[in-house]
C-alpha cells in the first residue's frame, strides 16, 4: 500500500472523518507499526493540530499566545521534511483538514 494512501487516511482520522474505502483502523495501525516515515508524518500532523487547537482556546488579543503558537509551529516545521509534510497546514488546496492532503507517493516499506 502506498504511504500516500495511508497519510490521506491519517489526515481523515485526525479530522474525525471516515477512512477511505478499503482501509480499516487496524490496517492503518499495522502500517504505522512498520513505517517510520508515516509515524513521523502522523506525529507532525498531530502536533500541528494540537497547536492550532490550543491557539483557538486563547483570546485573539493575547500576544503571548500568538508568539507561543508561532514558535511551536516553526519548531514542528523545522523538523526533517518527509514527503508531503510541507503541505500540512498551508492554505493550499489539498491541505490537512480536507482529507486530501498532498502526501507524496512513497510506497509502503
């Protein structure tokens, strides 16, 4: 199975959406157990989502919260790039949150 299909499913699961046809939670977890790149991609997507969720709970006029969020997002994005992670959270079509993130075409290994 292609990692791109797994990462689309990870994005859907993170967003509370249905998994793509033919993928079960068990198959997704089995792939993650054996694929370091997809585990790293999943961790980065979760960190980004958690940071955005935390930011949503702070008042908009709190400059400390904004600076803290930007620092965390920069730290996450400064990690080693994995195919597809550059598109996580950008405003481009196909970003995480739509269930159609550009995830590259790395075959499962």
